[in-house]
């Protein structure tokens, strides 16, 4: 996901932000095998710490690597 240069915090209007990533298990089998089936990109305001999450594409190769390295 690409964040536009003109991004501003929807809560306080501050233009500076950080980005990150969160992975989460999706269902029963992914929880048992500890494979994160959902990935989210986060945008965090540097002033007020308001955080937005956007669902990102999940790659099968990434899931296999996660499973093998556990």
C-alpha cells in the first residue's frame, strides 16, 4: 500500500506519520498452525498517535515462510 504524500491525520490534521504492519490469524486451522492469514498496514499519527488500519494483500509464500520459521 502506498500512502500519499499529502496524508494528514483525520483526527488532528498533523501531516507527519509512521507506518507499520500487523499480521493476524484468520481461522481455526491458521490458529492451530500459527499461520497469519491476514495482514494490515497501519498509519500512526506522530502527534496524537491515532492509528488507522488498512487490509493488505496476503502472499501465500509469506504464509509458508511464517509456518516454516515458527
